[in-house]
C-alpha cells in the first residue's frame, strides 16, 4: 500500500499574504471610517483611500523586502563563519556534529561513521551545522522580491474591499455602514481560507481573524474619530 504524506510547506507565502491582507483590510477601513465623520463627499474618501493604499502597499512591500533581504544576508554571514570554523577548528566542529547525534540518542560509536561521512564533504558539513546547530534554512535568493510583491499586492486587494462601498454609494453614511458590514465578513472569509490551507480549524481561524482585525479596525476608527 502506497503511503503519501501531505504537508503544507508554503508558510512564508501565507505569512506574507496574512501581513498584507490583514493590514489592507483594517487600515484603509479605519481611514475611510474616520473621514466619514468629518466629510460629506465619498469622492474625497475614495481619493484619500487610494492614496493610503498606494502608500501603504509600498511601505509594507518595502518592509517585507528588507526583512527577507536581512534574513538572506544573515544566513550568508553565518555560512561563511561556519566554513571558516571547519577549516580553523575542525576538532571543535566535529565534536559539535557528534553532540547533535547524541542529542537524538545515538552513542559515540553509533554516531562516529555518520560524523565521518558528513565531514567528508565540506559543503555537506556546513549545511548540516547551519540546519542542526543554528536552526537556519537556506533562504530562497528571490525571496525578497517575491515577499515584497506578495505583501504589496495583498495590501492593495485588502484595501479595496472596505473602500468599495464608497465607490458605489454616494451617501457617506450609507457607504460607511456597508463598509462596516463587508469588512468583518471579508476578514472571516480570509481567515477561513487561511485555516484551510494551514491545516488548522478553518472556522476558528476565520472567527479569530475577524475578531482581531475587527478589534484593530475599531480601535483605529475610535482614534480617528477622537482626533477629528
């Protein structure tokens, strides 16, 4: 009988979508809601909303780019340090490899041939130390670009949802109530889908996302109204 295991591995992609979409749903909604209490023109709200979405997506995308770039630079710096240590301190590095296997319950005699096999190839040796000593996985070289694009795109998609009623209805109060009704539903659907992909309870993920996003939006709305 053939056994097939299914594991979700696109955690970084989901993380970027969550970062972009959740902020995109809450920040433009809070801005639009705050403006709704001070202006009577949906046209002004839409213009301000588009400006915020543009600025927010650029800022969020740049943040994702810099974070991924920093991870890549950190990995390469640690990798170079490990290469240097295998040359200058081979005995210490050999002992560290053996310690990893002892941590899994292997005796010194059982671990010895495996340690020697790993040491026989410097790249394999360094890769082993990076993963099991430092807990670092080699980042995708294109991760920074992909992360920036995904976060920015998710932010824009999320931001258009609470802003959409202001494009359709010309009465500010009506648009506000419609936006207030649509945004929590969008947050729930987003969380539900996220839960299905990550393997957790989809219903719980949807409720949790809607609650946290709604709480953030409510806080931002209250602050905006207080200031205005």
